[in-house]
C-alpha cells in the first residue's frame, strides 16, 4: 500500500452538483495508501469510510466535500487520516454528523475545516474508540453555537485523545461526557461541557470566550487539570468534583466543593495582598468581605508601611478605615463611636467627648478618667 490515487482518476467531477460518492468510494477501496482530493466542490450522497492506514488528503479549503444527504459524512478506521480537507455539512438542509470514530485507534484529523453540521462535527461513538487519536489545527463548528463540535463517549476507562489548536468559530468545543484522559490545548472556543462522569481532562492554555453567550465553565468529574486558561466567564468547580487542579488561570474561580481539589482561586469576598520581603515588609493585608452594605466588614491589615501595626476595620468611601489598631509600641487605637453602638462589656472611645469609656455588662457607660 504505497501508491497514491487521485479521485479524478475514478470519475470525480467536483462541480458541486454531480454526485461524486462512487468516485470517492472506488478510490478509497483501491488499495492506495494516499487518496488525493484536488481543488473542487465534491458532492457526496452517502457516508464514506476511510479504511485503516489510509490518508485522504486535499489542498486546504479549496478541496471541499459537500453533504447532499441525511446522515454522517465520514467514518475513520484505525490509523486513518484526514489532512487539509473541508467538510461542509449543509446543516440547514441535511441532518447528521461530520466525522464519526466508532472503533480503532490513532486516527488523525489535521489542518481540516469541518463546518455547518447539524450534528457533532466529530463524535467518538463508543467507549475506547479513537484511543490516542489527534485533532489538530482544525476549524470546526456546528450550525448551533451551543451544540459542541466534538462529543466524547458516555462511559469508558481509557481514551488518551488530544484536541490541539482547534478554533470553534464562536461555538462550544466539546462535550467531554464520560471521557477518560483527554488533552485540550491552545483552542479558541466559547466553552466546554464537563459531566460528573468526565475523568482526567487536561485543559491547558485555551481561550474560553463564554461571555459572548453567558456560558460559564462548570467543572464536574474527577482528576482534571485546568491550567493557564483565559476565560471571559467564571470557572466554577461544582460540588462533587474531586482530585483536580485548577491553577494559574486568568478567570474568576469559584470553588463549590469545600475541598478535595487544588485551587489557587481568589475566593469571592477575599482579598490578600502579601508584601512579604518588600520595602515595607509589614504593608500586607487580608480582606474578608461581609457583603451587603458593609462589603469589607472584616478587613484586617498588617501595617501601612509606616510601622508595625495590626488594623481591623472596614471600607469607607472606597478606602480602608481602621476601627481598631494595635501598634508595635503596645498602643491601642479605637475609632470614636456613639455609646449605644458599643457592646456591653467592652472598652470604646465615645464620639461625644473623645474619652475612653467602659460599657459594663449591664449597659451602663462608665468614664475611665
């Protein structure tokens, strides 16, 4: 299987109207290792099967395969390859998927365009189908922005598949379903879909523009690695997710699990400024937002650059205002307040005369000097 076959030699016309299905089928069954699809618009009216170890190759978007029927366009066998082809699913007219992988392993789809499908652009239909397969440098999208371009099996123990540098044209990239071991890197999409059955998804250095349709990235499942992604909407680690790492992302991270994952999120309502080792080593602070009308009701700062100091306070007019301070020299500071605001059994500075007073457990205010 060393020679090459051109579909024109098997009767293909490529004018977009004549049915070229038989020309494709005869070339694919000829025993050739490489099937050449030249420039043209080649209409097919039934599914093509690319046999094991066969490469079907075009010259980019000038080599177009157009759907003219309801059904799936191409099925791939073990070690089959699609390179530099455009598949147009004509999804407004015809139902079905672009490419299906139902068995075998090590399939590759490289430098292709798969667009306008009514169903998924690519689907791995069975557990373990397409193990160690690669989809790389591909533009693909369905006619619906929210129907994913790629669908993984609903259950499986091993998959080891890769989606690399895929652009979804403003659509959802993938439904991970029950996949196991999937690498997704350098892709451009509005989002991805995790399920509780999803396992070992590695999402690295992708652009997730979910803000265009308000689609959050919701993480479900086990043992995922979500690293270095840029997301326009929050990445939410849903309850039940475990054994996963979500670190180094340019996104709002919301952890709903209560633990069990490695997360470097900036928690809602929590602000930390750690200036350890800086010019003023004491100018660090921790803000625990209380929400509502007092958004920083539990603010704590450790110094302000002028000396060692523990401040406990709140935010007023957009700036931190200490309510209580403990200075490095042993001094205490109380913000003046009205006596009825003071809690029984506490010291306070009365705003009426700026004197330190004690409000006993019975609520009686007593002068200390």
